[in-house]
């Protein structure tokens, strides 16, 4: 049985994403880190979300593959806004995945609640929230939107209950995996240790796979990244 975060990780890998930048919060973002680690996507932990967004934009501009940023709920969203605006102005393909409360709780929770869609409306090409039923289609559209016409950023909310929705793989499609609903799992996964992928890393990073596909040098081979 695969979860929605497994779907996300698989689709990012097939898109050619090699790095995930940002600062995770809890819930869905931690689950996503575990899933992307299993797919071999390297997580770079940053000291600020704006820096994470700009680093992801640089990778995107050099490789032509959307950069991906992970943020926590409301405070993480406001922190990343400057980096998202940079992507919008510089026409850099960027995907921002943000933690959010479950659908059932978002209308009543008072702590750290902001309307993410209103914050990003003027500085993204599209902003939406992932649902279990339409996760594949929504993510597919998001990745396509970052690249087509005028490249730029897209922001998606990842509610905690959606991240842990378990689904059965039904068929493989050219753009990713389509899933069939089976049941929702809310077990003891939350008690598992935080992914080993969470780590500070300011070493140089490369994009050999992307270079092989394009037949060109990307310039990332010796580019030092720092926080």
C-alpha cells in the first residue's frame, strides 16, 4: 500500500528532481521527507525558507527541472514568500509544498492559521491544495504549470490527513502513478524517527543525471551551496 507522499516522491523523481530544499514542520512534511529519501532525492536543510527557495531556483535555472521547496505551516509560508516572489519575477520554475492542517480542522484551529492561497495569489502562477482523490492530477498540473509558457512558481498545500492517505497502486501512467482509493491509515507512523535525510549540508552538489540527459554541462558540478 502506498501513501500520497509516496506518489509525490515518485512523481518528483520521474520529473528528474534530485534535491529538496527547505525547513520541514511536522506531519505531512516529515512523511514526505521519508518518501523522497527512499526515492533517492537528497534533502538540503536550510536556515531560512527564502534561502531555500532561491537555492531551488538556481538549480531549476541551471537544469531546466523544477526546483522544489518544503515549508511548515503559516510561519514557514510567510518566510518563503520573498523567495517565491523572486521565482515569479525571474521566471524560475519552482514548486512549493507547504504543511497545512487537516481539512476537518482547518476551519476551527486558531493557532498559526493563515490563508495560504491569499498569500501566494499574486506571486505564483497557481496555488492549490492536494486532496487524496486528485493528488496525481493536481501534482501533474503543478509540475507542468511551473514550466509551460512563462515559467514560474506554483504552491501546493499538503494537509496532514492527505499525506497519510493510503492508496493501492492501480496502474502506471506515462506521467506518474495513478492510485485507487483503499483506506485511510492513521496508525503509529507518527512515532517513527524523523527521516535521516534531515541534515545540514553545505557541500557542493552535482547534477550528473540531468547533464547526461541533456548532453550539456549544467555548471552545478562545482557550484558551492551554503545556507
